C-alpha cells in the first residue's frame, strides 16, 4: 500500500495521518470522515510554485476541494485561486482571499455572478463565450471597472481520459474553437472594447491526464494561434493559461508524472514554441486542482454489514458511499483501500466495498484486497482529497461528512458534519399541509 505525505503505520498497527491515529479521528469525529493532510497539501502547493518559478503563476482550482480554511492555506502558500461560481467566489471572499489573485471561470456566468466578480475586483475573468464577452463588456462599462480577461479556447486536442472530464476537443460545452473562427471573432470583439483588457488565452484539455504530450501540444497550438493574431492585429500574448489536468495515483497501474516533470515539459514547450513563432515569452499559468488536493485527502468509513455470497462475492458495506464520493459511480474511478485499524495484517480477502445508498451502482471499490473485514473496522480510502467533498450530495438524506485538517498531531474540523436538522432546514410546509 502506497502511503502518501505524513501517512504512516503507528505502534498500534493503525494508520496515522498528520501525527493523528485515524482510529482516534473516527472515534472523535465519527465516520464517514474526510481527513486532509495539511503538510501534504502545502507541500504540493510549494512544489508547484518552485517548479514553475516566480515569473509564472499557479492557480489552485477550488472545485477540487474548497472551504474557507482551504482558501487560507492556498493564500498562505501564495497561490492564486480559480473559482467557477458565485458560491466559490463568495467562499473565497468570506475567507479573506485577496480578490486580485482570483481567476473567475465558468461557461455560464450569470449577470449577478459577473457583477459580484467586478465589484469584488477579481484579478481575471476567464471568458468562455461570445455571449459572455458582450455581457461582461456591458457590465464592466456600467460599473466603470476595466476587466482583465483571458479567452478560453478549445485547441482541438483530445486527451486520453474519461469522456466526462475531457474538455479540449472542439465539440465541448467549454470555450471558443480556434478551428471554427469563433476564437478569432472573440479576440476582435475583446480588443475593440474599452472596458476589457485582453491579457491572454486559456485552455484546459481535461483532467486526470498522465501523458505530457497533449499538454505540450495544446501549448503549441495556443502559442501559434497567438502569433497569428499578433501578425494581424499587433496584440501580444502576455499570459498563457494551460489549465489543470495533471493526473494522480489512485490505484495500481496509475503512473502519473511528477509535478516537476509536468512543469519542465510545459515550460520547455512554451519556450520553444514562442521562440519559433517569434513571440515574446508569455507568463505561464497553470490551474492544478486534483494534483494538489487529491493525494492529501483520505476518507474514513466504518464497516457495517459484511455479506458473503458463497462463490460469488463478499460485499462489505460502509457507512458512506456515492453520496460522499460519486466518482466511482460517475467515472468508473478506481481506488485502493486499507483497514486502518489492522495495517499490519495480511490482505487475504478480495472484497467489494459498497456504500449505503439505495442504488446498485453505489460501489466504492470492486475487488479490494484487505484483511477479512469485520463490522466496526475502519476502512480508509486514500487519494480522495479532490472531487469527493466538493461533489458530495444528500441522496437518501444522508448528512454530509465533516472535513478535518490534521497536522503535527492535531486535528481540527474545517467543515462540520451535517446533522438531521440541516437536512430539513430548507424544507417548507405549505399551510394546507399543516396538521
Ligand atoms: N481549470 C479548469 C478550467 C478546469 O475545468 C479544471 C477542472 C481545472 C482547472 C482543474 O483540473 P485538475 O487539475 O483538477 O485536473 N469531477 C471530475 C473532474 C472535473 C474537472 C473539472 N475541471 C473528477 O472527479 O474526476
């Protein structure tokens, strides 16, 4: 089993993270529980900043894991922040994150969200469509704020990842295609506006990507495109934002490049392409989410029903499931697991870890190798720091778990566990149904 960050096996044979035993965490905070290794989260931020160097920018993609405490970590580490909705923007501002270091994304920003961004003074709007360009232009004019923008383009690159998280191809709900001429039209429109300052171009080709070539190809496509625009209009690309997407290790067979390899490949591709096209070297911006938050998170569950169907399968049901981690159900995502209170025991059983939702597809892991699980055991699923908490839901009216930050032997709740009152808080009873 691959132990990440500060994870280790303690004297009692229990999994420990951030100097705290996960069995203690399960007892104190209950399960399911999201545990975040603060040191590893910070270390990933630092590795990114160091690898890209001071002239470039690392923007943490909040959609991977966001709450006010995470905003503070990102701020303290000197990263920028990518938000994709009024809610994420509100969270960041509420945490005191400097608005000038915020990138505002989204393929369908509402007028209210755009105004929220303009009034807060966000550093960049990443404009996704011609319609948004018109709306932003009008609202920036009305508020008297000059908006600094990037245009999100689809470079026509198809990366090898799950179809639902692939975004660089032309047939995408995101961005403006270069091939169709829409990207050029948007640039002309942006350059003509007195309320908008076009700083650069953006693309994001997908997520959980292990090959470096598609990132480099996308960088070359954008640099060459920008060189063509410069020849036509004199506009010079200042900032090249290549999105996020670096994959992480979830289960055997996954072999992601290191952050440093990814950075070196991207920087080299941009330098070479810019030199070849005679373009001044732009500032490189990347937007990692998963590769910062993912490895830093572990989800703890308690084993409930163990059901052996002789000759078929052993189902081990845990007290969470697709409601706290919809990724296996949505993307056939694979994970590994351990029994946190029996780390030194041999993994002799092959079991299927099922959730507690009323849904046959609510299976977290097929064929996990574990010591034979007993009711009450604590199952830990590593690499769940990204897109678990943020995609969690209340299906079957299950309250959402707490998020706990661990560091140096201390554990602090950064998102409280929902309770039953939270579940009925927004329910309203029409008078005619009163009893
Ligand atoms: N920038 C943009 C514009 C994005 O759309 C995304 C992810 C990122 C950055 C961060 O990408 P990352 O470094 O995390 O790969 N829910 C899916 C992933 C959706 C990714 C959406 N956009 C999952 O659980 O796999």
